[in-house]
């Protein structure tokens, strides 16, 4: 089965493919907010029907949370599992959007044509690059180039509560030679990428209570403990003056990237000034003496994602609050054990509590970093296939983001993952005015057609 007519078919069908993506983008499948549960279900239904319309055997599978969608097709010795997620992030702050997040449109921008709308990049647009590649293969050759299972999740943006039990129960149905995940980015607009390192994520919420009730800050202020003061001290002490994180044992066991890997990263010529300049910044703010790529790909972080306490409404109120809380996340790298660090962080916070204060902890996920082995010849084959599509050769890169499913595929399904995606740093994922470049969508579809062709011709490990 030859590739060229498949690529031609993709070019000819781009308008219709874009329309199909628009239809999916109109469904507000926000997984974290129960008010949208019916919409999440509707997106799953739409996807299952779309796969079935291509002749795949497809169904929506209920879970205790949002449904999974599984489709199957093709035949042969080579069996690949594709993963993408059809749920999206909430849209707030809504007033910062220039259009309705669920009324997507093609917009002309100084940097080219984009598809604007929530989920256009993360991850509906990316997921559909793979679906469209499959559609083109079937349209031209009447068949997929190898055996394929497509697996779509609807809970990725809300911590994947049903994923582990589902994978455990469906082990035999989902296990393949290799997983393909489309939820990452290009290195830049010329250089496609296979992401081989993902950071893990540990989420912690701390709620500090001082007095039993809110107090008048004149009647009690000065004499009574204010939990916001306690919380601020704890947060301020999490980093030292050189940007290092002070949680005991935090850096234990973290390997330095090899000289070879460092040289590869150096050769990518990452433009730190542009990376910061694009978001209105000029200085790196991580550990001193590290490059931006090291900070993002091979070093762990501790960030406060939200902080609440006392009176935050309009005007002013002289109150001494009873409670103060913060949501803190740690991006983790290879060598770090999320559960051990959770214990260490909680012990550190406990130790800093003055008399009369108590703390409550809520955990929000604890997934380790993943490092993919690229020894399987499939990686070199895919790298070559991507290089054939894009102006410059493909690179093996790290990512600062987290995709816990890659780790579960390894531990539960005993399967490696290959992460290929076409997002860009300026896609504004999780942010107002999210977009996906039309070029990412078009070349993304063509890239998958090529990668499938290449992998179908490569022996399974
Ligand atoms: N697609 C992202 C992960 C990502 C972001 C990869 C940027 C590469 C570059 C994914 O949907 C996501 O946001 N993941 C969460 C995981 C969390 C909820 C467990 C993340 O990284 O915050
Ligand atoms: Zn995503």
C-alpha cells in the first residue's frame, strides 16, 4: 500500500477534516465540572460514531467517571495503540477570550491561519490528526496499514480518576506493541519532535487553621495568630535564594543528563530570549546556573498554583481569618518518588506550624516522571518519517508537561509509548484564546500517515 496517494487524499480532504474538528470543538466537554457531564458524553458519542463511519469497530465504554472510546481496525503482525483525550480545560477567565470558546473559527493572524477554540490544540485537534490520517488510509486503500486500537479518554484534564481501573480491567483488549500518544508539541515550527522525557506531577493542597472563627483585626490583631502569615512563611521557605527547592531529600537520586544529551539540547539552539519574550518576561527564574531547557526538561519544580485566605472581595475588610490555603504542585523528574516527596513535604509543613495552628492536607495526584527508551527501531523509523514531512529533521526532546497515561501504559500494559504531537508553545493551552495552527493540523495528519506507514513496515520488538 503506497503512501503518496494517502498524502494527496489528506490535502484534498483538509477542508472537510477541518469542519469535522470544528464540530467536535463545539461540544463543551469540560471534564472537571459536573455541569458538563452530558457534553463530555456527547463528545465521546460523536467520536465513537465518527470511527464507526470509517468502518472501524467502535464503542463508547462507560466508567464510574466519563466514558472511554475504543475503536479497532486493520490487521497484520504490527499492533499499535493510539491515545488522545477528548476532554478540555475550563474556559475561565471567560472575559479574556476574544470569541466564544465553543464557537470555533479559522482566524488569520500575523503568524498564519489558526483554528481558535477551547481544545483546538489540547487535545481535540491533535487527536483528530490521527483520526484523519486513518480516514485517509482507509479511503485510499480500503484498509489501515496495520492493526490499530484507538483509545480516547475523557478525564485527562481532571486527573484521570477512572484510567487505572479501566486499564487494569481492559489489559488484554488494549495491550499492543507500542502506544502512540498525540498530546505534546513540536520543538518549533520547523522542527518536529518525539518527546522522550515527561515530568511527573505531585499535587498538594494545604489548609491552615488558626483561630476557630474569623476575628476583628483590631480586637485580636497582634495578639492572635494569623494563618495567612503562617502560610506565607511556609511558601516563602520552599525555595532558597539560588532557586533550589528546600523540601528535605527533594533532589536525591536525580541524574544529570549525560554529556551526549546535553550536547543534543545545546544543538537545538533554543531561543531563551524569545521563549521568555513571548510571554512578557526577560529573565529565567529557576535554579541558578541552569539553561531554560534543563529547567523545563530535566529539573523538578515547586510552584504555588493558587492561594486563598481572608477577605478578597471588593473594598476592604479588617479581618483576621480563621483559615488560609494554597494549592502547590511539584513537577518531578526521573529518580524522584512522588509518595516519598509527599511525606517529606508534609513533614516540613508540620514542623513549621506554630502552636494553635493545624494543617489539613489534600493530595491531588502523584505521578512519577517517564523516560522513554528509544532503542526500539520504531523510534528511528518514526523520526525519519517526521523528518520527511517537516522542513528540518525531527528531534528527540523532553517536555515540561505531564502525561501520566504514558507511565500507566508501561506499568499496567507493559508497553512503551512514543509521544508525537504538533502543538506550539504559543497555542495558549489551558488559557484564554487557545488555538491550533492550521499548519499543525494539516502537517500533523500527513505526519501520522507517514509514521503509520513507517511503523507498519518495522517489526514489533
Ligand atoms: N497536553 C498536556 C500536557 C503537555 C503540555 C504536554 C505541554 C506537552 C506540553 C496535558 O493535557 C496536560 O495538561 N496534562 C496535565 C497533567 C495533569 C492534569 C496530571 C499537566 O501537565 O498539567
Ligand atoms: Zn493534553
